[in-house]
C-alpha cells in the first residue's frame, strides 16, 4: 500500500519517496520531529502530504549537526532557521577550536618527543585560558623582580605576556609549553633579576621619546659591525679592531645622555665609557633571557628578536681588548690631488688598451689571480671603478659579485673609467674627507690607480702581452708618469697602498699601519668585493685586500 484513500502515506512509502530508511523515519517520529498524521486500525503510522518536505528539513538540519531540541524548536516555530543556524555555527566554531587544539597538542607531542610522564603537563598547559597563561608570566615577573625598583622594565615584561591565537600552530603551542617550563627555573629568575637591577640603576625616570628607536639603531649598528668583523676574520684584540670600537662608542654615547647613575652618563670616548658599554652588553647577553624572548615571540607569532650571538661576543671581546681609546688611526699622507688624478688617467688608459685587446674567446683563460678568469679579473677592475664612483655620489654599491660586464667587456670597462673620472673631477670627491679619521678623498684616486696597475699586470701576464713599455715610453716615464707611479710627493716618493704604510718594491718598509680594510663598509652598509689576487704582482699587496670604500668609513 503506497497511499490510503485520504492521501496519507504509510511509513514505508514515505521512506521510499525520500530515500530515508524506515528505521530513521520511525526514530524521528518518536522524537517528535515527524509526528504521524494518523494511524491505521492496526496501529501503523500514516503521514500527511507535508511529511516529505518536513522530513527533508529534518534531514538537512541533522546533516548540519543541529540537535534534536533545536530542530523541534524550528519545526514548532519557536525559533527561526536563521537563529538556529547562527547558534549552531557558533557551537561548531567552538568544536573546531577544540579539535584544532587537540591536533596541535598531538603534533607538538610528536615533534618534541614527549615522554609519557610529561604528557599530562603538556596537555594541561595547552588547555590553559589566556587569563591563566598571563597569570603564569605575572607570577614569574613578580617573583623575579621582588624588591627591585624598575617599573618601566616590569611593565614591558607584563605587556608582552603570551596571548596564543585561537588556532595555534603546533610550533606556537610547543613554544608556549617550553616557555611555561622555562620560567619555573631558578636560574632564569635570577638572570631576569640581574637585568632588572641593571635597568633600575641606569634607566632614566623620563626617557626621551626616541629612546627605544635610538637604542634599536645602535644595537643594529653593533650587530652589523660585529658580523662584518667576523666575516672578515678581524680579531677582536687586533689593532684594526680599535677603530670599530671607537665608532660604536661614538654612536652609543648620544643614547646615554639621559641615563641615570650617581656618576652621570659618560660624555666622551674614554675608559669609563667603554666600561659602561661593556657592562651594558654583558647585562644584555643573558642566554636565559634571550631564550625567554625567543620562546615568547615564537608562541605569540611575533618577529624573533635579533640574535647577538657571535657578533655580540666579538664586540664585548673588542671592548675588553681595547679598554681605552688608542692613539687613533695613522693614515697615509694625502697625495697631491692633480698628480693622483694624472696617475689614474695614465694607468687607466694603458689598462683599457689591454682590455680592448682581449678577444671573447680569451675571457675564460686563467689568470695569476687564484680562481679568477680573465672575465672575472676585468669584472673586478670594473667593479672597483663603479664602487668608488658610487661613493662619490654618497650611494655606495653593495653588489660586488653581480657581474658588471654585460655582453661587451671592453665597453663596460671604459664606461666605468669614464664614470670615475667624471666623479673625480665633477663631484669634489678629491677635495673631501671621509670617515671619522678624515681620510682624504685623493686616496681614492691613488687606490684606483694601484688596483688597475696591479690587475693590469695580471691581465697582461694572462694574455701573454708585453708587460714593459717601449724604449720611448720608458724615457717619457722617467719624467712625470712612472715617477708618480713610484710614489706621490706627499709620501716621499713611495707608493703607499691605502691598506698599509709599506713602501713600494725596493723601498724602505715603514712600521705597519694597517687600515681596517677587512670591514669594507661605507655609510653603515657592508661591502665585500672579491678577494685579491694571490699571484705575483708588480705591487706588493697585503693578503687582505683594501678597497677604496674603506677610506671613506674607517670606523
């Protein structure tokens, strides 16, 4: 029987019509979601014409996860479908968050290799509310800083209390679990107390509006200089490290004007200032607190704080090795401007002729410069010209390894020479001084000439070209040209490579006065040109090449 005489449907017919099992229709009927319209004399249920539509509503709501009571309220018009949907969407959000948290806990446990006995603590810490998490950090700060008058430091710590997102990644959850355990360690609390005590002694009552920005700028400079020194192999106790320390002290002193303390802030670079900066670095180099901030940032998704690591250790070691300012950096005497320019023009013209003669098929030949081909050697000379030109424009380049020749190596080199000559004559570079030690700009012209002379010799050897001028050239050179190549008047007739104060070949060697060339910096940006040749050369070169940019920013 599919339908009785009154248009009513038996339960089986309704089930077949809607695709719902008889068992399910019966259960929903028993729950009051689909009441029968009548029953047969034998007691079988009969459903009215609206039953299929009503059953579809019930099935849809059930598939969306809505409970029986909520469906009944909708069917009886006690609540609208919209209200019910909104309510259950919120409920689903809560369930999803719970499931994601469980998933994050499981992944964190798997990643950490958590032991069975640790699992309950990990699960408990993961389920803490934001208020409970904050309470753990507040108790840590309150206990560690008990009795220390450092309100600003305390406020900063509390403002950074962890606030996990609603859907934390496994890494964030793992970081929070580690942080909660980290702050329970007595040595971590002792380290935080030492920092707070230092802050109480030195922090001004009313810091300037730019104090945080100024401190961050100086910290960035210190980290940059330390990393550059390490990359260049500059020993912290070497004489070349003294100018680095002097530069850092000069940048740091203005940030200390408002510092508290019985003796007042340091005002100049002296032993007291260097002790104060060293104390500040040692106070900040607490590995336990560095770990605290790393975990805090990882848990909250904030950017990781800068890692001092080896750069900070180098800076502290340099301050210990140079507790007082040295006598200052002794620069080579400034060459005569016109003579230095003339020498560069002559050398550049000869080297350009060599470069013009290099056929394309010879560009991959080896040269006396270890690991350099002819192309790389010409590229290096081109880079030197471009680098000094960029310094004249107060925009030093930082692309020594980018490749600067394009498809025409000769044109690229000649353009770099023309650009540098224009910079020498049109920018006032040769009359200016650079860096805190006032390195004369004319040293750039001398440096460029020495570089081209040395590498021009290397190029001639690689090509098998003559390395001596003809007889006529020698007679002319005995006058003005080669005499300038042998030395500028201001240096007593000796070529002084800006990296050292040694005489040219055959000259008397003076005391070593090495500039801090390995740092190769200008305007706060690190510059790392390719290394020097190691093969024989007509000019003695120190193993660590000095570039023209060094004279501009000797720290």
